């Protein structure tokens, strides 16, 4: 896999020509591409082609736009985006940075799709609100935070029944101990892996690897070529061992409702 070629493909298909999530729309404002939906959607800037001369004005325009809509939004910036001081400009405009994550991509044909789970653990597809509750319980154990917006977004995805989102929870007996999502992006060849957090007392037993393999197999069966992950420092080494390449670093800059 040629890293530069795949990064260029990712920028072109997933960012510059981003297809909208269900229930949202993609808008183009000069060299800025943004996604806009309801308060429970992910709202934000997915791509920008800024230079030093026009960056501050473009940032201010996005702040005004989302403020008029009454929406919090995220500017999803990457380390290879211009200008070089984009992050500092966003901070100066009142954005709050989230932790850096590694943009990691793997060719699905290069990954194992054998699902090896610890004894007593099984994977259960999430197909209804009760399943979403189990997935959120796993999420809260793994990350230590409640995410009501994420819960509403997943419920909305189930209601829409688009077939582009797959969710699964790992159950140890009657307890949800890990959960993950996969978002298929039709026409791009890319599927995104999200979540994958595991309860602290179940880490180090292979559940995260099993969830990656499970989703890789599903994506392969549907004809997708690449898996993409925004990886934390905790998951990045595991993904590298599995065959994912670190292509860039991404930081979400969040701007609250003004």
C-alpha cells in the first residue's frame, strides 16, 4: 500500500468530495467543505484548502454560519492541512481542541478476518434500542464518560435503516464489556471504524482485535477496499501490529454554540 497515494485518495473521496451522513447535507463554501444536520448529527468542517491569506476570514465565516444555525460544530483538521498554523488560528477563533488522533488506514485484503474471542465472550449485533443501551453501557465503561448525543445519533441511524452503519457489542455473560461501530461510505471504497473501547478489567484479552477482524470481514464481504480509524494513543500500537499505517494526525477543534 502506497501511503501517499492512499492519503490522497482519502482526502479526495472522504473529505473534499465527502458524501453526507444520513439525515445531513454537504455544503461547499469556497475552499471549505462542511456537513450540516440536526443537533444530534455530526456537524462540522470535513475539508479545507486554506492558505495564509484567506484562512482567518474562512474560519470566521464558518463560525458565523453555524452560530446562525444554533449548532455546535467541529473543525476536523489534519496535520497535512494548510496553512501550517491552522490549529493556532482555530484556537485564536475560540475553538477548543480535542486530543490528537492518528489517521490510520489498512487495505482490507491485508488484514486477518478471523475473529478470536476470549472464552465466555460473544459478539451481538445491535439492531434495536435495547442493543444501543448495551453499546452505550460498554462505551461508558471504556471511556468513563456519558455521550447522550452519540446515543441519539445511533438511534437515529437505526430508525433510518440505511444499511450503512453496523454496530456490535461484546457480551461477557450478561455484561456488555466492549462495543464498536462501522460506518460504510458508499462509492468511496472506505469504511470507518469507530468506538472499539473495552472495559478496563477486560483489556489485553484480544477483544479489540476481534472487533477489528469482525468489521473487516463484514466490509470485505460488501466489497470495500480500505478501513480507516481515528486512533487514540492506546489503540494505535494495536492497529499498527494488525497492519494499519499511520498516514496523518487529526485533531478535532470544537466550537460551542455562540
